[in-house]
C-alpha cells in the first residue's frame, strides 16, 4: 500500500467507495466522476503505479474483472457498447498513479467524445513502427 495513494486508501477502507465487483486480486468500484452511467474503475489490490509496474497475475485479474463488469454494463444497464481505457503516465492523461482500467459503458447518443479520431496513417511509418515493436 502506498500511503499517499487514494486507491490504496479505498482498498484499506479509509475512503468509502461504491463496490461493483471484486476478486482476490482486483477490485471494481464506481467512478465518482463518471463519463457515462455505470463508469467503473478496476484496480489491483496490490499497488502498482501503471501498466509498466503491475505484476502479470494482477494485470490478468484486472482484465478478467473488467470483462465481467463490461458484460454487466450491457446486460444490466442496457449499454450499447463499452470502452476499456487505461492511461500510463501523465502525458497519457493518468491522474491517479495506481494502475486502473476504466470500464465506460456507452449508450446511443451519449455525450462522451474521446479525443482521438481515427484516420488513415502512412503505410511506411505503420510498417516501420510495427517492425520496431516486433519481438
């Protein structure tokens, strides 16, 4: 536990939260600044600052719990779709430095607009980046 981490304090019961689901390695709770109805955060029970710091078993547990919450959003809230979002680092909009996955239910006509609009890229640059990322 990191003493100055708000998510660690939630896990310790020092700060109240609206529990949604949990497992032995992960905890899901309602975001108090929701992008849409049912916006949930999934966090590991062990502190990890971001995707680069999290243990593989904790990452797997978070992914599985996020999948479960996403299914609940569709089945129980009537969401038409779901965004899963993770930010790693301040330049990627991370504001709480405890790994978390946003599970954001999407509804027809909801006001949420993500800042990225897909557009075709340069094939040569795509191939070059893929080559650098490969094995």
